[in-house]
C-alpha cells in the first residue's frame, strides 16, 4: 500500500469525538510512517490489556484487529499484558470502583488472554510483554515527578469520576494512578503508536503523550477506536448485559449471533471486526444503500466474514448452511415486520406490546410450553429483560423482528 492508503486503512474505525484531534492524529501518523519508511524501520505499536476476565468476547478484539492490520503492513506489534495496572483496575469506563484482583487471578487470565489473542494476531510477529517489568521498579520519587504533570481537576472532570463525585460516591486516590501508569507504559516501550478504545482517550491522548514529552521522547500517536455495540446494536458489548458474542464458542453460534445484530449496526461491525479494507467497506455499504444487496444477504456476508476470522472459511460455510437450514425448517419468512422496544422491558412486556400475545397469562403459558424463541433459542423466563435484537417467534407461525431503541 502507498502511505495514503496505509493511513486510510489504519484510521478506519477511529473515533475521537473531535474532528481537529482526529486530523492531528491522521497527520502525525502519515508523518511517522514516512519517517519510518525513510529510516527503514517498522513503527513500534502496542495495545495494553488488563486481564480482568478469562473469557473474551468480540468487543475485546477490536483493538487486536487493528494491531493485526499494523502487522500486515510490516510493523512491530507488542501485546502488553497489564499485570501491574490490573492491581489498580482501569476506571475509564466504570462509574464504580473496580474490585482489586489477586495475583493468582491476574496470572491465570493473562495466560488465557494471550491464547485467545492469537486467534487474530500472528504469533510469530507478536511480542508479549508484562508491564510489571518496569512499573514495579518505579520509585516513590519517580511517581511524584510523573504525577506533577497532572491536576486533580483533570481527573475530576472525567465523566466517570465526575458522576461519582456529584453523587457523593467515593473516588479513591489510587484510581488516579492508572492513567499515569499507562502513560509510563508508552514511554517505557518508546512506542510510536498506541491503540485503544474511546474509553482510553484520556489515558492515551492526555496522559501518555504528555508523559512521553515530559520524559524527552516524541509522543506516540493515538489510534482511538469506536466501541463495538452488542447484539442489541446500541449498548457496548458486555457479558453482564447478555449482548455479547463470545470467542470461546462454536462457529454456528457466532454466525447466528452476528445475524441477530440489527441492520443499523452493520457499519460498526464491518469497520471494527472484519478484515475488510476501506474500499471493501465502502462497496459493501454502497450496495446496501443502492438496493443492489438485500440487508439480509449483506448480513450473511458479514456473519460469514467474522466467523471465518476466528475459525475458517470451511467452518463459516458450515455455520451459514446450518443457519439457512434452521430458518427454512421453521418457515421463517424473509420479510418480517419490525418492532422497536425500550431497553429494560421484559420478554412478556415486549410480547404484549407487539401483539404476539393477547395477555401476559397467555405469554406465561407459551413460555412454560417452550413456545417462545429469540433467534431460535428458547426463552424460559418471561420476567427477564429482553436483551438484544433479532427474530422473536411465538409458536410456529408468528414472527417479528425486535430492535432495541
């Protein structure tokens, strides 16, 4: 690829919330690529992962996909495991204090993180490091110097801290260490590029770049990626919300869950978790908008691509055939009416609102008789909130496509 093509490819899926900042990062990336090309060296690129969970889902792989793109272009990629930052816990996307982890939990999760990451990253081209290597050696004097670059106001104006402060909830001092520690990671590895999600904007753009400049290094370039919505197409993917697509699953399950994603979220999915280049994404969206490609067929292409990413073309083909058989056997119609529902409504609430049942008592009976399904899966609790979108089926012949507002 030419430099401009590389920049377009590597900036695909980025979100900064500020067009000026995005243009600045784009220009810096172009300049750094040109300098590296002239010097005959690869860029040093990394993303840090705190092993908070042992099981990853598709949302966790967004940054890994971007790292893989850098690998494809010949750059040096480091998969940094935050075994020391995990002792604090990243507060960036939380409105409550993260529970502290034991060293045993961190070690076990670190092992499984790397195993799952290699389903995307090239293991032969990936450097794995642990930030305890340098963070554990920082002295109190060094931390004082690093901390002198920041004010309390900078932390307290962050949305998550601000909300807790205004609600009278505790904001612990050690939580402010996290951004400083992450910023020092970038300096310790002399990184050219740091990849992260929009919840990492402060840590990367403010903390890391500021500390690198303070310590005499050229500040790294922030590649800030959008957050992948879950199967509801609205809220960020989360296991606790039940709208996630796990990595440790089957090809058929992954394919089916992608097929349940609302049409409106297809753009995010193709930019964040496929191998498609910007021209391919543009063609995909153009074909849908022009009517050349039916949304159902487009989503099948998307589900095939994502499933093939983690399994193989052959496994994705089997999953697609199984999905088609499932829906043909159940005589699911092609054109299903759509119903938008408010988040938090129970299964029974949605069934009643769609008119698929005449009363909630009828709904309870149908659920007890295993006559209510979402995307082919039997629902067994009418009072649980309905998570995600897809095809809601009552009995053998009544269908409606539910989409969360």
